[in-house]
C-alpha cells in the first residue's frame, strides 16, 4: 500500500490469458522432458512457468510448496519451490511416486481438467502436507467435495469455496466466494477506467469465463 | 497454528489479533500481479464464511522487511501517545516476526473501512466526498501535530540545511544538473533564508499520507484510520504531511469519470489555479499552518522539497531503479519550479 512510482497506467484488460488446458500451459511438455533429464534444474521465475493466475496464490508465504497437475492417465506433473524460487517441472507415474522427503506448507492441486477426483487422493495429500499446511484445490466446483474430504478422516479441514478471478492490469485475486468479500476485493482495487468499471457491473451478474474455483483445505486443526 | 510463514502465526496470536477465539478453518483474500513486488505482499485472513476479514498480514523481504520493522516501531510510538484520536486511528499491530532469512511478517487487526482513494475512484460523484475527506484529514493532522510536537524553534541555517537544502542536493545528484539546475536549488534555499529567525514547529511526520493510506471507517461518520507507517519520522519540519495529502489527492482525483488527469494539470488545479479544489486546499493549509504555527511563506518551498524528496525515495526504494524524470514526482517538481509567479499558493504565502 505504499506510493506507486507512477499512477496506474491507463491500459485496460489483463495481459495474461488462461488456456483451456491448464496442464499443457503450466508444464509444456518440452520443458518437462528437459527438466526430467537434468534432474533438479535451475530455478525459474513465477511468470515464466506457472499459469498467470498463480500470482493470486500465496506461494511467497511457503518455504516449501508443491504444484501438482494430475493427468488423465493417472500421471502427475509437479513442480516445487521455495517462496518465490521455482524449481524445474517433473513428472511422476502416480501421486505416490512423488518423492516426499519433506512436508510442504502449501500444495496447489490444479485439477481443473480432471472430472472425478478419487477419494484416496486426500489421505495421500494430507500426508504430504505439514501440520497446519494449506492445500489449494483448484477444480470444478463440486458442492459435495468438502463433505467427502471431511469423511475421509485424514485430518483435512476444508474452508468455504473461494474463487481466483482476474483483476485489472494482469492482477489476479483469490477471495472467498461471497458477495461481501467480492465487494471488499473491488474496494481494495478500485477501477482505473470506465471500461473496467462497466465490466465489473456486467460480471456482477454474468459468470466470468476465466474465474477458477478454489477450495482451501487446512491440514488438521489450524488454530490451537 | 498455520504452517505458512514459517509458523509465526500461532493460534494464540490470531486470537489476540481478532480479539476473540478464532474458529478454524480460515479463508484467505490475496491479490497479486505480474508487476507485484516480489519482496512485499499483503493478505487478509478471515474465518470461513465470515463477512469480513479479522487480520491483515504484511510480508516483506530485504528492504521491505526493514520497512516493516520501521513501521512497527512507528505504530508502537504513535499508539504510546495519550491522544485518543491517534490511538483510535492506528490499528493494533503485532510483530515484526522473522519468517525466514531477511524476511519479516507483521499482522494488524482488520478495521472495517474503505480507503479515501477507493472512495474517490469508485464513486460517480467524487466531488461530493471532498469536503468530508479534507475535514477528516485536517482534523487528524491537527491531533497528530499536537501529540507529536517536539518544539518550536527559530528557523536557522542548520534547519534549512537539514530539511531543505540537503534533500534538494541529493535530488540534483541523482537526477543531474540538467534536470535540477544549481540556480533552482539556490532559488529555493534563498527563499527559505528569507524566513530565518521565524519560529517553526518540529513535529513527527507520517511521510506517506496519500489517499490509499487513509481509511474511512464504515461504522462512524467521522474519524480516520491511517496505515503504512514505514516512512514515519519522529522529528521533521512541520508542513510536509498536509502538502503530501493535497498533492496526491489532486493527482488521484478522477477529474474525468474514472479517468486520470495529466500530472501537471492536477498539480495546477491544486496549487496554481483557483479551482474548487484549490479552495479546499487553501482552507486546509490556512487552518493547519495556524494550528502548528508554521509561517505561510514556507509552504511553496516545502512543496518543492517534498517533490524532490519523493523523487529520491522512489529511486532509492528499489535497488537498481534508475532516475526517471518522467515519473510523477520529478515531473511535478519541474512543473512547480516553472510555475507562473501568480499561483494562488504564492499569493497566499505572501
């Protein structure tokens, strides 16, 4: 909230676009193959290798985070990182085969392309999370999912549904999917232009195509 | 506890921040962009299903971490004053907590409020808000000056050197003699020396009093919350905060519907032409100068120094950033230096 060097620019619209296949964009196959061959590989910056909307997620708050993209064949592409450092992408035949020598304080499960998530997934992810860790499940909105997680009795505590939505000038927001939090988010990011203002009025009633549903899930009790 | 941020946000701490027992699980509100500073972030925490957050978490690394340390120290100082208006305007804050190498976290109680900037930019008739904004800010600055007044002392060479000449020289070194000619510095310094011997106040300075950092509470008609204290200074020549507010208010005001005005035009409408906004600025400056007993004649000088200081701050805040004469503060410095001699502020200053 400090003073910007300049006023916000007058450009409108988000520069980044969300591809239909998040997996292919987040982890281009050539990059996966190259990284797998080289092992750990060099660190990357967020804008280069993760989807544009990843800026809405608090990766900076995690000293060990993991980004998972399950494929249709059961394989999983994954990328790990520390705060804002991002390591090269890898691929594992199954989730169980991802090396888990450390526990992660944040795991992002980008399964928007996956229709049905197996219930056994949750216990495995709970094992990979540090106590008090956060799992962000980015998927199609399923009202029954929080209940299924609680029923799996693996110590996961789902919050309410959130949304990741585009803001102005390439910004993305993560917020609870409620009208009061929408209002707060808009107040924190007042419109730079009339066009943005009109678009906001429009999207109040129409679904925003690029909005991503996200369910934050905490491991075990968060608060003492 | 939360594993994020190296576990510094314990359940006990969150309960204390919220002022009640917090129910888990938590929800998050966070924004980021391609241009977001990689070294500073902000997130809001709420209980799942709650209507509003209960805490604001600030994270900083490197220079921003040191800024958070300064901010927490400043908030502690301000909250230690006995002035109830200041105490009420400064949200309780906890920290700084180390969350890793050269990274720091602080957490503040969320106060339901909306920034003056947001009100201006989100309103179809922003002009209707101006009277209320200036009244709140003037009242708050009056209390702030009263509570932090160190002394009144005669303006002397040492004060001019420290608060006027040195910042201008640094500005000239950074931006070059072509942009800040020697005679410009000499002119401002000479104008300041005309006030030698006059009594001036030494008070604390918030240092970043622009509309985004001023929050208007939802719950009451009056009052103001002031955030982002990282540029606080305990002792400064009085007058800078009010000029800072007036300058940035004019810049951020949507002069066109949801649009932006050229920097020089916005500056002119605040300090040069006699516009409706200039009327508000004049009233605020008249009351403020009288309240803190600051000679009016110093206002045009301090305005130039403010612009020079801010130009320098923006270069120094980001390692590797090069001076850009087209950025806001250098441009308005240039516009102010080249103003017509009959600007209303000069006439007002006598």
